[in-house]
C-alpha cells in the first residue's frame, strides 16, 4: 500500500470529511476521493461508506487509519534519528496556545530560541472549550491546552499528551472587599457574592459548578466574560468577584486582590498535545523541552515569592 494514500486515510479519520482533508493537504476533493478509492482497491475491502452527504470510515477503514498512524510515528522516529546524526534541530514548529499560557510560557521560549537560529516557532492563540483542543493537533505541531485532570479523549487517535505544569485558581476580589482580610477563603464565604463567570464549559466555570455543589446553591453569575483582563477590570470596579489563574493575574496596583480557596478543587493542568508522529521530530522535541523548562521556571518563581 502507498504510504501517501494511508496518510490521506488517517487525515480523513482525524478531520472527518474529504473536503477538510483536501483543504489541509492542498488537493482537490476529487483528487482525495480518487486516492482513497485506489487505496480501497489495494486493500480489497471497503474502507469508507456513505452517510448522509458525506462519507465515514468502516471498521476496516478505522483499523487501517490506526495502522497509518503507527507508520507515521515510525517514519518520523527514523527521520528524527537521522537528523540527530546530521545536525541540531532545525525547521519551523507551529504552536497554538491559549492566552494565559501564552503570557506565561511563550516569551521565555522565544528568548531561548535566539541561541538556536535554525529553529523557528510560529505562534497562534486559541482559547477553546475542553473538547476542541484535541482537534487543533491536526493543524499545529504543539497545542498548549488547559484542563482539570487529563481527559481520556486526549489519549485517543494517537495523540501524545505531555503535562507541563499545574496552576492553582484563586478568587479575585475588589481591593476594598470584606474578604480581603482573610488569607484564605472558604466556599461558605462566597455564597451570596455576585460572580463574573467564564463561558460555560471553560475550566473557571467548572470551579463555580463545584462551588455550587459544595454549598448547595448555584453561584449568582451576573456576567460571563472570556478575556481575563476585562474580568480583572470588572472585579476592580466592584461588579462582582471571579475565579482567575494564579500565575497570570495582576493583583498589585490594579484594584484587585487574590485569595486561595480552601476545601474546593481549584486548579488546572496545562499540557502540550501533539500528534504522536510530530512528537518524534527533533524540532518539536526541542520546543517541547523549552516549554517544559519555562513552565518549571514559572512555578518555582511563584514558590519563591510565596516563601518570602
């Protein structure tokens, strides 16, 4: 079987439509369909079937797509080994990061890359609900994602998930709020407060769901905002309080104060998601190393501040 046709089958499994595969591989839909039909003739079994206006993989097609992923990983591993014999990591690595992870990690990574002129990183920011982060791995070499725990579906379809850091969530309060005197706040302290919430399905929103379950009453959400800088301004103006990430929230001189929450799981896991074959590339592995080192630096820096 032709490896290039197997790769098209794998793309169909990941992207879900011939049109999406054609767009990603710079072919026409007709050319993709012809290649898939040729692969089907080589396999001797039906690999796709019609469903509505599109096509889906049969059981045999799913099995062969998984084989294509295994082959892609092996090819990338062989290429990586050869590149290591020849030279330092080179090339372009595409990275998608959600905004607060980008603030924490990307400046340090790009500074470090000044000493590695053969390696380039092209950045994009995406802030998505949890289920959608995995879909970005079709178009980016490394996807920096946040979650509470490691979702099972991130390990499906040949994805590789590398934890980078754990970041606590705090409660952001206006500077003159009655709870500022406390060093730690409890769920019961927050029952009657108005909240600036996040969009439904985002990690901050799940903390509020847990808070409601713990105190037996849903939090009173007066606004839902995605951008944390806007949330900070609304908190400072006294519109409500909010759940915000510890390492990137500005709590000095901007009218807000942050406090940790006791008795409630309030943290997120920040991870790097990759297709397993791309994870074998020396260039991707090097950028992943730099991301891990920067994440460690951020966490240790905050621990040092906390010990003062």
